[in-house]
């Protein structure tokens, strides 16, 4: 009887520790969903890795993080930086099929959910700006300037 109670208590504590910070978050600007668990924020972004890397790099620059390493090769990417509280900020990227990217963010040794979410939101904001630019129609420019009083020749 005593062993069963100890076993149940151990299982309860283990399950509480495993899911103590499991949470889901949806970015209001883009609708992308991220899950925070095991001190790491994870999201699947429906864009190719180069675009996500550029947005993540811009986000670290926007927050004035001190970059230690920043590299991307088309299959994976990583940005490692320090924040003002000497927490290591790690942004890792992995290419997925169908031009998708796995984005993981970890701040500090034991994770910082709030900082991770702020960085995720900025990355998504940067990606939405990139989408707006990419969705704009290509303008056809004439090789020679057009005088305002004349119409271009057809």
C-alpha cells in the first residue's frame, strides 16, 4: 500500500514537471501558432528558411542583442546572441518539406517564456512586412526617363 502511494505521488510529480509550462500561443498579426514547452518556443513557419532567417536576424538587431554567431546555409540556421541580462538567446532554424521552416527560440539556461514570445512576435512582424513587399506587383520601369509633358510611346 505504501509503495503504491509513493508510486502515484512520483508519477504525479513527474507529469506536473513535464507539462508545467506547456502552452500554445497564436501570433495576432500572422496567425502562426507557437508552442512553448521544455523551456523552448517552437513554431512551424510556412516560408522558406532564408526568409525566416532574415526576419530573425533583423529581430535580434531591432532588440540590440549582441550576436555571437549568425549563420544560415539553406538547410539550417542559427543565431546566438546575448541580451542585457547576460541571458543567451538561441534562435535555431531547420528546413522542412514544402518550403516550411521549423523555428525554435530559447532564452537563458532555464528558458524565459516572455522574452521568447516577444522575440517570436517581432520575427512574425518582420515576416509580415516581407510578405507585403513580396506581394506587391513588379513595376515595369522604362530604361529612359519620360518627360512629364509627353506620354510614353507604345
